[in-house]
C-alpha cells in the first residue's frame, strides 16, 4: 500500500470576499421574490439557510426535524427564528414555533396557527399589501392556517432553487476549492486501495478528508466494489476488496463553504490487469461523459441537449444512471436532463453561463459482474464550458 497523503491539503485555501458573496446571494433571493411578486419566503431547508445566511448549525438534523427558520422579505428585515449560536446577516432573532412532530406532537396544529399569526404580523410590519408568501416544503397545517387568514400561499422552493442557479465568481472559487478537496480525497482512496481493505474503510477516507478540510457531509455512502458495482446505487459495506475488482464511488460531498463536489471515479484493484470487458465498460463511460461535455454551451435547451446526448447500446439502458446531466451548487440542484430512451425531458429550460453541471455516466449491463461510474463537474462559460474536475482517467482501464 502506498503511504497515504496527509488529510489536510498543503495548498492554501483561496480567499473569498464573504461580504460580497453574502450580498450576491441575498440579492439573488430578493430578485426572485420581486419577479414572482412575493412579499416574503419562509426558509427552513438547511441548504437554503446556508445560502441565505451561511447558517451551518445541525444541518442534517435540520433536514428532517426543522427547528430554525427565517422570514426573508423582498423589502424588509430578515428575521431568524430558533437559531443556534451566532448568526450573521439577520436583523433580529425571535423564538421559533414547532415545525415538526418531534417538537409539536399532537398540538402541531396549534403551533401552525401561532406561526401563521407571526407571518401575518410580519407582513404588517413590512407594509406588505399583496399578502403573497412563499413556503419551502412544510406541514399542510401551516398552509391551511395561512389560507384561513387570507394569505396567498405559493411554493417557495422555486425562489431558493432559482436563486442558486447562476453562480458568482466567489461561489465558483468556493466550488473549485471543494473539488480540489474531493480530488485530494480520491487520491487518498487510490493510495489505500489494496486487496483486503473494506469498502467502508475506503469511504471513511473521503469523509475524513472532507471533514479535515472544514467540509460538512456526504449525501450518500456511494462506494462499491467487485460484483457490488453492478447495479449502481449500492452503498458502502464491510465487503473486502479483492484483486481484480473495480471500485466505483461518487463523492457526493458538501465540502468547505457548503459547496458541493460531485465527482465519480472507478479504480482498478491490483495486482494484475483489468479484463477486456472491464476496459470496454470504462472506455464507453469515458466516451459518454466526454461527448456530453462537448454539448455544454450557453443557450442550448435541455430537450435539445437530451436529443444530442450520447446514447449507449441498448444493453445498458435498463441500469443507466438516473440522468445524463444535473446542476450542482450547494447540493444537487435544478435542472436535470434525462436519458432520451426514458422519454422526453420532464421540463425544458436552457443552459446559461454561470451554471455548474455534473456530467454523468453509469455503464453496467443486467446480469454482468462489473459496472463503471464516472462523473465530471463543469462550469458553463460564455463560449462553452470549463471542466472543473482534473483527477485523471485510469489509463489501465482504457482501451
């Protein structure tokens, strides 16, 4: 086994103007409220809280048991409710009402009525006349209580998702650093790869590297070896890697600054050499990714991209990855492009400069032992795209 590189990156973390970053992100949120003619949005999704306020406390807990939320207005103060610790970028902090059964139990409806009253008072405070409020996913009792008070309730997720769509230069700097940390982690996995190591031990290196460089979490434990590489979406276990195995993984990493590094690689565990079939699968995955990267340009529509995207042989359709392309920022984000053999894309839009995308491939036929997962992260530029991921393809696996 090669000596493992140190957990911490030796290069210096790039400077980011955090005041400018915050101003850009809150400006994007306000612009969405203005365009959608909304007075305010109630934000409790942990990714949205990070975007709006760089709020980082108990994020995974917050994702299933929301305890913190904010009132964010197009024209008015930002009010945080139930925040833990210091929180910057808010004008006032107030107590929170229960948003979950954990906190509200069988009196959840009473808490929802109280929250609706809080929102109405806030609308009065800011002089809102339209009484139009966006809500991120929330209990139906809150919506019902607001409707009972004459408030027009709309889906708040388009506000926060659309705001995150176009990245600023500061955000791109953050993403570049997150990718650098992720690729450092990949190098540590490659150095540790040997017969006898477990999938969990390898995945732990990804987590350790992320946390050791001030990252947050991984959306899944996506690392599989040998026969567990086919089909995809099998999370890491205590299976011991064997010589001749492929080891495939996806970082799915919320890294430093809250920005996502979504990089997939497939490695070969020696000693020995890959089989002809392993090399065929790997080379096909590379061909799919590189062809689709060549399509990325501002102005191309999602459905046009879908029609031009690489189509693998039919034997790989059933187990193909869930999409061809998806956007990324602080997590997997809107939009996505589906495989053409699964029907017309569910919605249309167009790519624009400043979007960051992940170009996906999974190649694995039903009933076979091996599968290959690859993924590159790219930035849409004014005249095409820039590939942000630099970890090289495995030369031993190429035909």
